[in-house]
C-alpha cells in the first residue's frame, strides 16, 4: 500500500512539472496561431515567396538591362602564323598588352520578340616589341537589332502566362492558409472530443462508485439481487478502464495540437467549446460564382491552356527559322585617345540568317503534331477537372446546409439524454428502475454528447472548407484577401 502511494505521488509530481500552466484557448485563437506559427503555414508562405520572386524576375526581364564588361588587362606574348605576299607562311612574334571595356543597354521588344541593344566600347593596344606604341579604337555608339522573323514571340507569351501564374499563386496561398485553419479545426476538436470523453469517464466513474456503494447497502437489505450487484460492480470496473484509455487519448491529442500550434510542452491546453456561426442556408450558385472568381482553380485552368497553346506555337515556329541581325554605329582609331573619337567612320553590319530543314524526315512536323495532341489531352483533362471541381463543390454546399440541421438536432439530443440520465440515477436510488435501464440511459448520454461534439466539428470543418474554395468570408460577407507585398517581405 505504501509503495502504491509513493508511485502515485511521483506520477502526480511529474505531471505537475510537465504541465505547470493551463491555457484556455478558443477555436479562433487556435486558428490564428496555426496561421502564424505552424510549420504548415511556414511552408505555404515559402511557396508564395518563391512565386513572388519568380514574378519579380519576369518583370525585371521586361525592363532594360545595363551591363559593363571589361578586360583589365590582357597580355599576349606568343607566336602566330602569318601569310606573306608570296603565299608562304611564317611565324611572327606577338608581344602586346591590351585593355578593353564595353557598356551596353539591352531591351526586349515586347511587340516582336526581338532584342535591341545600345553599345559603347573602347579598346587599347600597346605593342611591346618592334615599333613600340599605343593604339586606341573607339565605338562611341552602336545600335544592334536581333530579330527572329518567323519564330515564336516568347516575350508576348510570357506576358500572358506569368501574371496569371502569380495570380494563381496568390489565390493558392489564400486557399492553403484556409486549409491550415481546417487542420487547426481538426486538431482542436480532436482534443476537445478527447477531453469531453475524459470528463464523461470521470463523471461516470464517480457515479458508478456511488451507485456501487448504494447497491452494496441494498444487497445487504435484500432489495436487489446478487446479479444486479455484480453488474454494477462490472460497470464500475469498465468506467475505470474507460478513464485510463481516455486519459491516454487526451494526452496524445494535446501533444498533436501543442506541436501544431508551436506551444510550449509544459502548457496544458484547455479548448473551449465554440458556438456555431449563425448563417443562413448557403446558395450553390452564389458559392460557385465566388469560386470561379477567386479560387486558384480557374486561374490554373486558364494558365495550363495558354501553356499548351504556347507549346504548339513554339513547335510551329521551329519549322522555319529566319533571324535578322543588324548593327549601325560609328568607330574611330588613333594613337591618341582623344583623336580616336574624331573623324569617326560609319560602321554598319546587316546579316540575315535562315535555317530551313530540307530533309528532316518529318521530325519537326512530328513535334508540331505531338504538341497539338498534348494540347488536346490537356483540354480533356481540364474539362474533367472542372466537372469534378464543381461536382465536389455542390456536394460540399449540400453537406454544410445539412450539417446546420444535424447540429441543432444533436444539441437537442444531448440536452435530453443528459436530463434523462440524471433522472434515471435518482430513480435508481429509490429502486424504481433496473440496472439495465440505468446502463441504457448512460450509454445514450455518452453517445449523444459525442454526437454533438462531432456535429459541431463537421460544421466548422465544412465552413472553413467553403472559405478555402471560395476565398469568401461568409460570416463577414467579405472577400478573403491579404497584403502580399508585406507578407513576402516580412
């Protein structure tokens, strides 16, 4: 007996150290913590940041790019072949120092898909052997155009696809943030349900012990049979087993919620039962309209269709390649730096390159057919995904509307079952009902309470699922949005 007392005392002390703080938490607080501190929220945020910087890179690619390149210096001391006037070759010695620098501004041409560059350069050469001296060559300005004639305009397609991709990423971030809230709802109600079961187990055990004491007294007076006494004792043992099981379940549920919300391990969480949101019946057509406007699904469908069209256009452009290269500018050379910028001469280069496959055994034509077939596959998949999306949305709306009624019924059943059990306990005390009737009322009470908590869970879960799909706050009747610039830069 003394050993048992010591063990119980140690367990109590360990539990006191382990959970030295009790924190009451509402569902709204749990959702807020999940959105700001959970690992899942961090993953969602990093995905948004990645999409944001990809979009910034795309935007930067549309602006002029300024580059500076230089060789500081270049030293060359070697032999190279040289053809003489009689046609024979000899080797001549090179021994020089060179410096060069170039400043360029390059701009993509949105309309045509080509590039336009403005360049300025200066080269310096100093001969170290023979006729020692300096030489400068300047290109004060040169304008260069590089333009594919029949190829696909990648800039044009990117201007269609990339903004849509970022809009899709923002909508996906908001939806996944609501999915984090759904996880918080699930873990919150897991703990709430476990604590309710634990409280029921404690109450049932206390009632069972009290009834067993009464039953023992009645048995001594001959008012109940030995079988009824044994049944009540069995109920007491079952209640103790149920209490032990529910204590373990509660600790597991608390550990999961605590880890998910990043709460200290020494904090015991006490979830408070939330009330249902007083919403009327949700209209499917309204929900579908909001989903089409806000959800990432619509943007995803449009983006993938554009990408399939781009793949076809790119394959067709590869069938015949014509590239135009043109340059116009001025250049000058002299032994003196300042004179290298005088007496400038024109410097023009015009070059047209063409690449047309004469015999490729249908390779490029096959690539076009493959791209067209892939586009048809994508279109079929997008059509099926849209059908499934709206079908699942319809089912969700029906479930949410039905759950409102189910919750009201479950709440009423819980109240009635609790009152019936309390009445039956008092009735059993005066010997008016049997143990079977008492057990039946207890089971109904426990079942009704569990059904009410479960109905409340699904009500909230379906509500946040609707928010995730529509990106609409039905309680506040406003759109769900965020300051994305501030979010990604924090």
